C-alpha cells in the first residue's frame, strides 16, 4: 500500500528541495515567492507548515487549498497525479 507523501506533493507544487531526516526541517515554501526558508516539513509525520503563508497540514490539505477543491476531489486529484496506487490518503490536519 502506498501513502500520499508530503515531499511528493511539495515537489509537485514547485519545491526545488525537500529536506529529509528526523523532525521538522526548514525549507523554502513552494506556495509563495520565498526568499528565506519560511516553511517547515516533517517527513516522519507527513506534515508541512509555512510560517509566512496559510499553507499547512497534510498532503491532502495542501492539495485542497492549492486546487481550491473539497476532500473527495482532492483524493481523486492525488490518485490521478501521484498514481492509482495511492491507497492511503491522510485526512486533513487542521492547524
């Protein structure tokens, strides 16, 4: 079973680099013109948070906000973009 991965979603939306490792790691936000590393990603928890713009949460919540669609549409979008093999899609994490 494949889970929708926050790193894949961030790269899809333009992140040039997504840091790996344990805990929260700083990175440039792909959702706005970021001159500094105002975003944070936690690969282990499968979450993202930008401290300068409203993008935060699970991979699915990022898709919902960016595409301006609901939960069911976001699941279908994720499966069409990241592959039909995506079986586990984390529910939205509210900040």
